[in-house]
C-alpha cells in the first residue's frame, strides 16, 4: 500500500509489544510506525509474509491489548509489516489511547487523531508502488 493509499495516520513511536505465533512462540518486539490499522515491528527472521499472529500491546494501566494480526511484508533485516485483522472499534479506541499516552509521555503534542485519514502528497514513488504490489497480494 503506498503512502497515498493509507487509511490511517501513522505515528513514529517505539512501543514495546509481544508477538505470539500460532504455535505459541513468544517474541518481544518494538513497534514502529504505529497506526490503528497496523504497524512496523522490529525485524525477526522467524516471521514470514502471511503468518497470523497475536500481538499484545501494553496499555497505560499495564494490562495487555491482544490484537489478531497478519504479517503482510518483510524488509530483510529491517522490519516486519503487520496488519491488524478483525480489529473492533473498541480495540481501535484502546490502541488510540496507547498512542496518545505514549506521545504525552514523550512530551509530544497530539495534533491529529489516529482515526484521521492521512493527506496525500502527489504520485507514489517507485518504491511505494512496489510496496503496493507486495501488500495488495493477500496470498
């Protein structure tokens, strides 16, 4: 998906989380570029495109928000792109609260809502078009 096609604003934050695969293997990770629709997780060679995962994000009250997720792309030794699947509005609001809390903790203003759609900035680059091709294939 190119930047111009994103449905949710991404926030450049580092959020600790835990990824759990179907066999129960737990991997602590750091989430980057977080939105209420997905994120970029730190690189892990054990996760592959198409893998279904449970992602647990710590809430401000120290409980965990479990989110069903799917790996939609891998950038070798860079990161793993994750889409949240079947995320309810309630879960989106909780995740929005995590984003707002983290930004407040860092002293960053929360000038936009995580529910806003990002602005578009011209035609997508060649790399964005390549990402769009990769991310649009659901198989």
